[in-house]
C-alpha cells in the first residue's frame, strides 16, 4: 500500500479531501505571529497560488492566543513555508492517545 496521491502536491490533496474533518483549520502565520481559525471555503490549487479563503474567522495573536477580532471571511496569500495549517477536525489516533496517557 502506498501513500502516493494524484494531486500535484499535499496542499491540493489536503483541500480536495471531501470530508468535513479537513475543512475547519487553524492557520498560523509564522512571520506575523497571527493565527486564523475558520472554515476553508476556497484555495488556490496551483503550485504558485498560495491562497486560502476562510470563513467565520477568529483572528488571534498566535503567541498569546489573544482574540483580536472576528470576521466573516478572510483571504490569505502567503508563501506556504511561512504558514502552518492545523486540522483539529481529524481525530487523534488511538496510538497517540495511548502514548500520551
């Protein structure tokens, strides 16, 4: 069994997964010390389009988790290497849960 997929990159694979587990994200902008929590509505699908449109967004200072404001939609365009994206809708596997106990 292989983990290879047909999308051009992991970015496309991630946002093309048709489940609700991958739609709620926390995007951390490492250079700006910001975090954005919301639903992915759209994304740039080419290797050059580092774009996300997220909805129902909580905007936070990443280092303190201080909530700065809420906004209905937020367009993000950054180099992918400057972002991390967490998918809190994907459950932790039993193996990790057991190792943390």
